[in-house]
């Protein structure tokens, strides 16, 4: 039953360190989860707290008879708590991915609705028109009110 609980508790490629130490008439049992990868410094505080909770060990010091009687139940409770933490982490990561997708969609939508930039009145004039104009003779209408 203990190894079945270990199997159910661990996700793919996760591992635990299981240590038993004798201390006089008692045994100290340590079940230490070892998480894959390292915590990303840019991860939100909630994600970092969930990872820290998943890394918390189970540590029991008692006599062998009590361990025989109670350790399987303690281990199962520990596994249930870790499962809840895994679910919370999976949910939080899903929300982060969905927010990223929405942000990308909004950015794409904004790019599509942007109008072409209008020419600034401070931009240099297009000299191509000036060249064409200089090739044509200037036409002026001369009237009796004209200075010429």
C-alpha cells in the first residue's frame, strides 16, 4: 500500500527521497519531494508559493509500532495534500497561458484596426513633383489688376 501511494503521489518524472533514521527507540521518517526544474524568478508569487508547498516534506518521529499502524494513513493524507497543490498549480498555469493568448489576440486585433499613419506637415515635401513642375513652363494669368 505504501508504494502504491508513492506511485499515485508522484507525477511523471518526479521523485522523492525516502529516509528512515533510527533515534534510540524511535524511527524518524522523512519523505522529501524533489521538484523538477528550478523556480523561475519571474514567476508570480502565487506560483512560487505553490511550488514551495509542493516541496514541503513529511517528517514523522515515533516508535515502530505507531509507524506500522499510522504511517500509511499519514502518507495518504500527505499525497492528497500534494495532489491539491498540483491541481492548484496546473490551474494557475492554465490561467497564465490563457491570459497570454488573450493578450496576443488583443495585440493582433489592435494592429489590424490601426489606420495608416498620416503624413506629418513637418515631413519633407516630395521632390518628385517639383522636378515635373520645373520641366513645364509656368503659366500665369495676366490681368489688368496684375502687377505684371
